[in-house]
C-alpha cells in the first residue's frame, strides 16, 4: 500500500447520507472532508473523497442520515447561561406553588442567612398563573434566607429578607432607568424591573470563582453542541468574563465558536460607557476563528417591562418605558466603536428605542458609507411600524431577533399603537427586503430548542404556546 501524505489528508471525512449545504442553491452532497476545523472538499459520491482518508483521519458513516450545518446563534448569552447552570432550575415548574416548593427545598439544604439564587432560565408565561410571584410568595419559601429570583436579564423578584438587606421599601423612589413594582397601598411587591432597580441586591450575591466559571462554560459548550449549536455571538460580556472565554479557549474546551461583544451597562451612564470602551485596548476580531472580540453592545431600553414606547403602556397611564441614551450619545459611542473597527449592536425593544437606534445609525452610515451592510445591528427590534422597518431595510441594518415571545406581560405595551405588530414582525422584515437573524437568547434547553424558536416565529406563539394576534 502506498504511503499517505498526511499533509494532504483530512482530519474528518463524513460519507453517505444527505449532507445539506444550505447555500443559495440548496446543494446536497454525499461526502464531506474537514481539515483544521474547516470544510475542504465536498463530493456527490459517497466514496468520492476516500483519497483524503489517512491513518489519522476520523471517518463517520452517515448512510441514511441527514447532516445539516451547525446552527450559528447570533444572540446567545452562552456564558451567563453557563453560570446559571449551578443554580436551582425552575424551567420545569408549571405553577407558582411548584416554583416556591423548588426554592423551599433549596433553602432547606442551605445554611440560614445564605443567599438563594435560582436559575434565570424560566418564564412566567409557562406558569398557570401567567404572572411573576410576589415577595410574599417567596417569603413562604423561606423567611430565613435572602432570595433573589432572577428572570432573564431584566427582572428580579426579591423576598422581604433580601429587600430589607438593601433597605428597599415603599419610601424608596424608582431609580433612573428602573422601577420598583408596587401594590395599590404603595408597598413593594418584590418585583424589580431593570438592573438599576436590583443593582444593590446583585452587588451582594456570592460570586462564582474563575476556575468554576471556566468549567461551567466548558460544560455549556457541550450542551450547545448537543442542540446543534456550533457557533454563537455572545451579545454582552464584561472584561473579566472575556478572560473566562480566553481560559476555556486556552484549555481546548471552547467547542462553540464564539464572537463576543463588549457590554455597556445602562447603569454606567454615558460617561461611564465611554470610559468602559476606552479600557478595552483592542481591535475587532482580537483572537482567532474559535474566539473573537466582535464588537460592542449598547442598551437603549430595557426588556418588555420597560421598553421605550411612543405611547403609554395600556395598563400604566403616564408610563412609556425608559430610553437610556440620546441620538447624539449613541453616535459618539458609535464613532468610537467604528474607529476601533468594532461592530455595533443596539438593544432596542420598544418602537421609540428602535426609532432612536435607526436615527443614530443613519448618521453613522452617512459619515462612514464604507461600512458593509449588517455591520450595524438592532438587537430584538420587537416593536416597529412599517415606515420604521422600511428605514431599517434602506440603511442596511441587520435585525437580531430574540427567543419566543414573552406572553401575557408583553401585553403591558399599548395595543393602540400601530407598532404592536408582534405576530408578523419576523415576516414583515423579510417581506420588506431585510434578512433577520433568529436566535434563542438564553439556554437552548428542551423549552427553547432551535426548532421551537423557529415554530414560535412562524406561529406567533409565546413560550406558553399562546398565539398572539389574529390566527392566520
């Protein structure tokens, strides 16, 4: 047998089956060769790449199976999901009573006075009550432990012990950019909306040490891989968190290609955001094909509970959400980012925030016509009327869509506004001529597997499978 030149062989050859390329022609192949993490050859013959098989080549016989490309999730908080993995998991709870019981069980195994910090990866639209619990319900889980029940990145519910530790009470005013939900009497319900409202509690939560963070990121990469996710764009990390990614990469544990973005917290204020950018002494694409510094994420408003709207919320006259930055401030931060070669992603949920992002991007693109389409992104863009969507398309702005719609609490937004076009927002951007990026935001578990996200997009359904809008 003749010697095989290992420099010309593949690391992996997949043979047989149907290998889908998902290119513009939707080509299908029968064999594929991979070297150094990249595809080097495709063949319509199952045995057509046998010449690339050497002694060290791994071969996979895929006869009778379909081999699709991996998912590239363009808005996936993989590190934060990893750090959440060690907490009490609540995604399987179907009632507030079950949620409280899960927290009570965790408290029973935790020394008195220690924090109980359950997982963020749950949503009230999956509960029978379709609402957040209150501090009184969390008090039933434990009156001897401070409880910080986070839901996603924009809401926290605290029990009375936790509120007392940071002196939050009915006399505490709402902080700029946040809200303390109140009962009719003025007493706090325990629901804290946006980071400025729960920053004092977050500062007291016990940290996870760096080595454990790296291990959890390694394990989360494996979970992502089992769901078919092979690459992510992590939209918002701090400098210390980049070091966690770097350590996982250095150890050979980063099995998900990761484009990470600098996170500018709304609570920093404009001057603080500018200072944070200046601390990152790096250009875009720092790293390699496995880990890259991709750009910067700027928050213009909050989640659905505090989205910046052009009209008041239907159930809160006089309240239209929070807008964190002006157009001029966004342009200044954007100019700094473009100067470093960084891409820009503006988090904007409400129509006023989306409009502000579009106005700012219009000025940035006028000054930098060389920027390629998709360099500027609006994250979520949940509420936008046809005129605003048309401007997005004309300016070449990419739209990063989030996970399943948010259920009953979404309807806190005014229904009178033409911007409330939730059910077809994905289709509207596509019809208007702008591609949009579907993503899963938080953990790709059984409740948010990729196929579920695609189904929610087309059916306009919430995480609780409730259809929003007129059935079509």
